[in-house]
C-alpha cells in the first residue's frame, strides 16, 4: 500500500509487489472437452471454460489440439506456431483439425486460437465463432460464405468457423430445410440475416425462428433455430389439431397429450386458421385464428368438457405459441342472469342461427359459437329484440321504456343482467364500478434528491444523479391534490405576474398596485398578492392559483375500507451527470422537452405512474382497473471513458491474478431441454398471485442516443475481467453516434390475466426486441460521413408530431385536440429548418475528429474535447470557437518544434524523425481542425436555435476528493476550485498538482488566488471566452517567507525570493517585487 503526505500527492513510503506469472494461460471456450499438447512435452485436458497455466510453455511454443469427440469423431489439429503472427488486430490463428476416426474422408473442422497479451504473458483462447443449435424436428442447412453445413436433429450444438475471420469474414447467414434433391435452388434458401449482432430474434421465410445472442465472453454467437409455432396442451385431455385453409384440412391431425409440447409447421401462416378436437370422441371446434394475440373459450359441445380455453401469443420476432387449458370459472366471456319472474330470454350470436333460451330466475355462462364472427349478442324478450355489444351499459330492450338490462363487471367476470327493477339495475351497476371514494390518504413530497457515485480508489466522482423540482408554475388545489392550470392560463398568468412585479419594483410606495385588477382571456377579474392569484370568470366563479415549483418526487397513496386503493407517483425531472473531467458528454441522461411545444408542456413530469387497484374479497386475484406509466422523451449520451470508469468502479482489485471466464450461463442455455425453456416462458412459479388488468398501458419510449469512443481506453486487466464489454466497444468503434432516435412502441393489454413473472417477461421482451430491431438505426445514424440522413429524420419527426400531438392532447379532453393540431403544425416547421443545420454540424464534427486523429497526439485530442464544451451564452460560444481557431495555428507551429524533441527523448534518432513527421502533419491538421470545429459548433448553435432546443448543463461541479481518498460532504466552493484547476492549460496543471484551496479576490473582473500541492496561482476569468488563465504562478520553493495578511488594507502579502542572474563577470541580484492580493473576509484568507 502506498501512503501519501497529508493533502498532497507526494508519496511518503513505497511498497513493491512482485508477481510471477507463467508465460502461457490457455482457456477452452468450447462446450466440449479439449486436449492440448505444448511442444510435445506438456499434455493436458481442458473442460469448458477451464483455465490452464502452462508450466513449460513459452511465447515461441507450438501447440496441437485434440477434440476427443465431436459428432462421434475424433479431431486432431495441425501444429499452431505462436512465433507466427495471427490474423487481424486480435492476433487470431485459424486451427485446422482433421478427422482421425476416418482419415480417408478428408473432413476438416476449423476453430480459432486467439492470442492476447496479459502483462508479460500470453493469454490463449480456443473457441468457435458460432454454436448452431437445432431445436426443430427437421434437418436444416446453414450457410456462411457459401460454406454449407448440415445441421442434424441432435441436442448438441454444431461448432462452426468460416474460412475467413475478422474484417474479411462474411457476416451474413442463410438457412434452408434440408433436401436430398440435386441442385441448389435459390428459392429454398431463406433471406440473408446478419450474424454480426449483439442480440437478434426473427422469423425467416422458411418459417424457422432464428435467435442470435452473443455469448457471455463475447467471442461466440449462439444461434438457435426453432419452429415458428408451438402447440402446448396444458389441459387434462388429449387433443388433436389441424390447419385449415378455405375450410379444407391441411395434412394430418397432430395428437398432443396432456402437458405435451409439439412444434407445428403451418402451410399458410398469413391466414393462421386451425381446428381442435378431443381424441376420445372427435368433437371438433370451430376455426380459430393463430396469427394474432388473443384468448377465448372454444365451445366443444361435450357434456364432460363443454369448452376448452385457448391462449394465443403471436409476435413477429419469436413466432406463435398456442396454449390449450381446461375451462375455469372466469374464462367465459359472459355470465347471463335472468331475474325476470315470468319471461324467458332468448339469445344467440349475431351471425349465428342457433338460438338458446334462458328460463326465468336462471343464469348461464356463455361463450361465442364462432370465434371468427363479430362478438355481438342478439337478445329477445317476447317481441323486444336488441343487438348488444359487451361494453358497460344500461338500457331498455326496445327503443323506449325503462331499463331492463345492464352490462357490468363483477370482479373479472362480465355480467349481462336482466331485471324489471330499473333502480336495482342502476344500484348494481354503480356498485360494481370503481367510483368508491377514498376515505384515507397519504401524501409524500420531496423537493430535491441528489445521489453522488464516487470511486474513492481513483479519487473521482463518476455520476451525480439528481431529482429536481419543476420550474415555477401556477397550480390550484382540487380534492386535496395540487393540479397544474391549463397551459394557456399558465402562460398568460405568468405574463401578468411579471408585469405586476416589475411595476411594484419601480413604484414600491404605490399602494394602489396591490389592489390593481387585471383581465385575461376567460377571466374578467384577476388580482395578484405575492405568489397567489385570484381569478374570477364571467360566471363569478372564483379560482385560487398559487405560483410554486412542484416537488421533485410526489407520492400519493389513497385507500378505502372496501379494499380499493390508488397510487400516484410523479418524478418531475431526473438528470444524471457524467462528472469525469475528460468527457464528451457532461450530461449522461436528461429529459427532452419536445421542440416547439414548450408552453404546452409546462410542468409536465418526466415520469408519471397512476394505478387503481381493487382487491376482490371472494378471490386472491388482484384487479387493476387502471395501470398507466408515462415516460417523456429523453436523451442518453455515453462515451467510452464513462464505461471504463463504471467498470473500474465495479471491478474487484485482484487484477493481477490469472483471468477466469465463466461460461455457465452459455452452457445452461444449450444443455437445457427446449420444452423446458418454452414452458418457463409461459408458466409462472407456483404460488404467484394472479393479477387481472382491465387496462395496462406503458408508454412508448423515445430515446435520443449518442455515443463516442472518446475517453480513457480500457486496460487489458479490465477487458479480461469483462470480455463482453470489449466486444461491445469493438462493435461500436465504427464511428461517432450522434443523436440517433430510437422509437419503442407502447405496451398495452386489456382484460388480461397475468402474474408478476409473466408480466415482467412480456414487458422486457416487448421493449428489448424493439430496441434490438432498431440497432440498424444506429448504423444508419453513424456520422462516418456526417449523417445526412438526419435531414430526412428531422422532417419525418415533424410529420410524426403532426399526427402524434393531437393524440396526446385528446387524452385530456376534446379541447386539447385543437391545441395538439396547432403544436403539430409548429413542430413541422421547426424540423425542416433545424434538420438541415444539424446535418451540416455533424458533417463538420466528424471531419474535426478525423483531423484530430491525424495528429497522433492524445493530449491534443483531449484538449480539443475540453475546448468544445459550450459557452454560457451565444456570444461566449462564438468567442470560444474563434479562440480554438487561433489555438489551432499556435499548436500547429509548436508541434513542429516540440514533437521531434519528445521523440528524441523517448526513442533517440528514430524517435526524432517520427516526431518531426508528427509535427509536420500537426502543422496542417491542427489549424484546419480548429476551423472545422468552429464551423461545427456554429452550425450546431443554429440547429438548437431553430428547433428551440435547450442546452442542458451539469447540475453542479464535479466533487473534489482529497488525496487520502476519504469522501466528505460536498463543498461547492472546493468543487468550483477543482473545476477551475482542471480547466487551466487544457488540464495540464491538474496532472502535475493537486488542488488544496482558493479564495475569490475580485468579482469584476473575476479572479482567484489558489493554492495547490506545489504552488500559488493567481487566476483570472476571460469572461467572453468562458475560460481561465494564469496571471502569475509561484512555486513554494520560490517564496521568501510564508504569505502574511494585512487586515487594515484587506490584502495578502506574498514575497518571492530575490532572483539571481549569472553574467560573464558577476552575478546580478534582482530585488523581488511583492504580490498583493485582495481578500474578502479574514476567515477565507486564513483558510488559504
């Protein structure tokens, strides 16, 4: 452990750790056993993911691999010479293994041996790029690069490696149902699908579902091939199913025993019609659909099993699952109750001819005769007839008269009740609704919350998570809840308030202003008192409005004695700041107010959750009448430096031990029986409470994604600890991703019975698969050539707003619909202007990055990022851009001199000439890059102005942490000084010295005296540039005495040592001139 002197970064003591590592670490990343021989001296066996530390091997060894059994064949490889450089940047060797069971077959198997550096050792990884798992009951052909492999119906995976690897490899695959016919008909092959994905699931044209997922170690893709449809029989009787097309049966009936699962291969998946029948009596159902999600009860006309429940789940990414279950109470679509004392009720499905009769004072559970026909019920009482839709309603059977029927919900059961007592009908219908008033209420409001995530080992703050209160808005109290006033009233009232406040400030003694009466649209009288307004409309109805900021978090829980409860949660604003000093994106996550609609979104919370729950007394089912979650548009901006910082924060600090890889999750995926996997997706753990949702709606997600490869590069220890992250960073290392929009559609279910497990699986699958499907947007949005597609996307956003805004406005009521139309028109105009400017900004931005890369100077690239931080105002923003142009020329000239000297110090004569080359390139690239960056920032400013985008900044400066690593309370004064130090000379001062303290010496111009671990600095802010410069700096060795404080003049007296200049004949002594620095308070000066 190293120890430091207090408040310095000077080491007091030293401790040396010596690690002895073998030259070779070998890990097998295959799902089968492997044997290896090193130089024909050291032989050993490897289980999957087992690490072997070689005793005799070296970096010049030759390795021979043996696979004892794969497809019942023994395979032995050609020797692999480690002295020979492998292919690509990853130093990968293709290992050719030959069939030793039948040498005459000339059959070969390819694998890859990857050679990585780990400290001074070689880390060897033996793997196959693809594991192909056939979960169908058909033989399939799999093709990459026209290299075809027959995938038989076996439980083990096929290990495949194409002839070409790395960047030259084809990243497209195809599959086909295996045929013994001669020839290669192009039509039998599926469309090509990308294999170079993180995760992807989809259906191919040959009705096979392809699921591709990256392994936990990042080098292998697990490709699972499964049928597009499964039939699961969870009932207690054996059934048979058959597909129908135009009423004709297609193929033979398939038998499914209880608790059995079978694959099904439909011939016409578009129409998706099927029959089911009982095996024991051949009673057959009507046709039902299998190409869309729904659930119903099929009528079977059997005395013992009169109906069978069917649940169909169908998606465009993982196919269709048809589940049959026994009938249970609550499965019937309708309970019909006849309370007429003398009259029977006749009823039938609207398009059916068979009529049923319900006698007086009887009831019956009913399901539809034909599930494909409209769900309408034709009911009759004598001569009175009416066609009913099963929605909540009450009314007469004829055109006129008293109400004699009601449709309502009793728990989860829809009930149709007939009765002559209209008051009884109304009472039952009202009682069954959720109009029960809440007699008890708990409200919790929290103004602001801040959470700081700190790595005390590296002594840096990583995140600052803040939940902040809203901007000041006008509200009113309604039923003990604070409600926002409509946007137009809010806007007009705020204008009146500002006018009134300005007049009061100008004329503080005018008492008449306190009683002044204003008018605004919709109100004839408005009076203002402090932050309260009284509004009187033209009907003399009064409204009291309060001007306030809404709490960051608001939780309201209401409940009643009848087991009904309601929860309302509001999070007004959530922001996550990237607090690292070297970052492309200072704000990682923040909400986005839709452009051109700021006034309509006044006070709108970022996250809003509303739940109404009714617990049924007669069952354990929780019924949710209303469940709605709304998340507003937001941006996520991440760079590589932040990812590295997070991983370093999570990593255990035993990084000098040999790296281990855990493949247990991958092995479990290929070893678990497929019917077990499918059943786990549709079954819920025993004992889970069922929940019935009348309506659940989770909002769409609109996410602006930006990613940059700027920042610290991951260390080899970090990549060994998290191999999958290395793969992801390599995948994203194509270019910069700037403001690519992902649109994930909403999740909604009506009248669904779900468990927590099933709901969680459905929701995660719904959003996750959409996210993965939209990864191609990231590729299209990459700014390799500046992303000119953003122009099209910008216009598309405007058209989208025109159709989306009215819908959102109509949620509240008909008046908001017109408002939504108006905002949609404004959004359409803003997108057309801003889109073009944004494209130009990205084109110039990527050119600037390319020119910075050409300089081969990491310090210059880091300083370029710091200089690009936006200014506080438009003027300072432009001024900073102009300064960058000047500094580009200055840096270019300096590089011609400094780079050859630095190169000579590192590598002698060869380094001198390399440095000279870098300096000459920098002479051209740095000035040009400054001009390009200026153009990029200017166009970006134009885009923001046209689209009315708000520039989001950090909530607070990054935390200062002392060298001892102890994390104390946040001190804004210290954080500001730490920030200023990091901004001096592009961060070079902060690399050499540690912040200690500072004081403010003057407000105009703004200047500070700062003490660091090595020197005193007097710093002045260049306000127009938003930058800081050092006026003078004195190392502690240059001080003649400790600084003193003169309380009478309010100054700190700093006396440097006398300077001596040696001439030819004598040494000349120059008298030191004292530095006089003003201070504001004695306490501040003493601390410094």
